[in-house]
C-alpha cells in the first residue's frame, strides 16, 4: 500500500507540473531573471546596475516588462549564477519558467524519497506535492525550488549524520534565497564547527565577485518600504509609524533564537522559523508559503501545524487579490476584506488548538495525611551550620529513619554538628554543586528507605510539612511530589520570574504545566533507576521533573508555603552571581534535556 501511494503521489505531482509547460501565464520576475543573467555575460554587476540604468545596447525587446526597474537585484549569488548559466545557453523567459518547473519536479522526487527512506508517513506529502499555491508558484516561474532543493537535502544529510554535506547544502540554500539564513543559528548551536568552517565561508566566498556594490540595498528596501498581505507588520506599523519593520525584525530575531534553542528537530525548526518569518514579514506573496510547506508533511501530525495548514489554504485569497490587481490591469494592492479572512481563520484555529492542547497541569493537592512507608531526608549544605543547628533537631522529632547531611566541606563545623544523633549521617561531597549533593544523598538512602525527602538546610518548616508532602504516595503511580510555594510571600522577583519561565518551557517541551520548581520535594526511590539524574548544578530540579515525565510517572504538587531563612543570606537569590548562575544552570539544563529527547546523529 505504501509503495502504491508513493508512485501515485509522484506521478500526480510530476504530471501536474508537466502540464504547466504549455501554460502561457507566468510572472514578470522571469524578465528580470533573464536580464540579470545576460548582463553578467557583459561583465556588469546586477547589484550595481538597475534595469532603468542599463546601456541601450543591453536593452531587450521586453525590457519594459522587467519588474521594479529602478531597483538593483535582490537575488543572492547562487541564483545569479543560475540566471547566468541559463542566459548563456540562450534560455528565454518561457524556457526559464520550464527550467524552474523541472527543479520543482526534482524537489518532489527528493521530498518523497526523504519521507520514504526515513520511515515518515506519505499521507501528508500532498501538502507540498499537490498544493495549489506551490504548483502555481513553480508554474509562474518563481525560483523557490532553487532554495528548497538544497534545504531538503540539508535536512536529509543532517539526519543521516553527514554534517559536512549538510553544511554545504545549507550554504547553497542561503545563496539561492537569503531567507534560509534563519536556519544558521540552529546549526551554530548543534554543528558549530561545520557551520563556522564550511557554511559561512562558502556564503562569503560566493559574494566576493559581486563586492564593490551594495548587495543589501534592494533587500533593505523591500523590508522597510514595501508591504503586501502583511499581518503583524500592519499592527506594529500602526502602533509605531515608521518603525514597524524594525520592531518585527527584533521579534524575528527573538523567535529565531527561541526556536533554535527549544526545537531539536530540524524539519520542525525550519517550519516554525519560516512560518514565523511570514507572520512578521511586511510582504507575504503566495509563493512564499512553499518555504514552510515543503517540510510540513514531516510535522503535520503535530497539533501546532494545523493553523499553518489552514493558513496555506486561506492564503489562496491573497493569490486571488494578487492576480486580480497585478495581472488584470489594476494598481498593485489588496482587498483588505480578504486579508482579514486569510489571517483570522487560521488565528481562530490556533486559539482553538492552544486551548484544546494546552499543557496538562500537574496535580496540586492540599496538605493531606502521609503515606505508609519509611522515608529518609537529604539536606544539601554549604556553610549552613547555623541553620542546621535549628533544623536538624526538628527533623529528629519526625519519623525519618535517616537524615543525610550532604555537605560541601568548608570547615564550618557541620560534621561535628551531625554527631548529635545516630540517625543523622554526615556525607562529605567534594563535587561542587547543589545537584551533586542531592544525588549523593539520594544514593546514600537507596535500599534503606522507600522515599527520599529533599529539603534545604534553610527550610525550617520542612519537618512540620513532611507528612503532607508524602501523602500523595498513597497513589502507587506517583513517582515525584514537590511543594508548590503558592502562599509564600518572601520569594524574590528573580525567583518568581525564573520559576514561571522554567515551568512554561517544561510545559512547551513536555506538555505538562507546573506551578513551581521549589527544592522541597520527595521521590519514590523504587521508581528512580540509579544514574537517571545527572545534573550537578542548579538544573537538578528541572531535570527531576522532566525525567519523571519521560518515565511516565505521576507528578504531584502539594500546596506548601516556604518559611523565611533563619540565619544568613540565601546563596542563590542573595547575590547577583547566584541569580545569574542559577538562571543559566536551569535554562542550559532545559536546553540539554530537549536536545537529548531528539539527539541528532553524530558527525560524519
């Protein structure tokens, strides 16, 4: 069945494009392609000369058909070489259009082969192969296939572990259409060597023959002085007249950074990056939809892709506007009524998807009675003798079978203090880091007790709250219980912001929303295999939550406030270094966990 679907889709896609070879309808971009290719044979630089300024002997019979005659070229070097080669062999406008159709046919073959050989479903392949906007884009002669061919090849090479080939193909995509540069941050994070030593140098070398002219002049013009079928740009330009494009550029950079950090899968990252570019762009022509449609078949099963699928079809309205005005004698413009429909329908779908698939909240329970079973306590410590002198006697009044003080030795007398009772064990931990102390303490309790309670040395209310913390373990599915500090008033703004951000990132990446990531928590040691927790620093708590979700454990939060520190200043929130260190540790750990969830192939 899969083989039959493959051949049916391939034949349908190729026949559909082959039929357009005899179509007379085409874009006036083709006149520019041919002209820019021909002037290169005369030694002229298309970045330095506009069609209106070309010498009389270089003017073609169709010279007045060239679009934007007062502007130099916007197309990157590989596109220029493509124009020059086709012009050099005598290909005119119609032949240029048919050459682009052949490229798109090749792209259809490549896309289907990639989907088939990587075991992906072919059911969504028509989103590119048979989409009317994609077919019309190639049929009217837009050079999108010249970029999308190497871009799909780049994805395939990357997933196959051929990092150097992927780097070369990424450079080819950028040099065909500059929008592919959005993928560079993603590669810099994961393939920094290949990106820095192959992709970037190839792009620079390709531009060298054209230097001496401003290669960005027309690109800047279209990015700031021209608008068609825009969405967010209309809003930002209305709010801040004259600066809408600048605001959208900043938003695009933030979006590119976020997607590059948070999305480890390259096809999904490209779809999100290209879709974000179109949402923020001042100009959204219908042939631009191919930028994300080409890889959408690989991610179409994900709920966040549904608004993009809908948008690609409501975008047909923009195509109708473009044809009506541009090809049938009207002034270039748009029906804003159709534009509203084009964007509001997918926006409504996006809102519905966000509500329908909102991250499932972790259960937040009121304090209850404790579960049966032995428990031990891990208290990470670093110069905490004064606080331990108050907290340890309180823990000794609880049924805790063992209390492990996992101390980073500083000579403050913590080891002597731990001799107050046989249930208290002093554990020196010479590996620096809060997470290292937590892990060492948990291993000390493994095989001795059922549950490990982790409590800061400066949390005086822990002994009083431990029964409520352990109560959810009455449900055998629970593997982790954490205290949610809802009613805690003394948390600093950095703590509240950091907690909210980390909880949101976990919800985005793993589909579960937490209230808090506080340090007072308990684990059922029987459900946690040795070595499953590896973080040694401030990212230990986010790693614990994520590992519990990945292990299909039930995670419960209990509404328990945290009391104020008894002695001294908090080593994290009390200093700028601590705040920055904790923030970096948590965010970098979340990034590493997302990468691990879809580890890219090793470099060839």
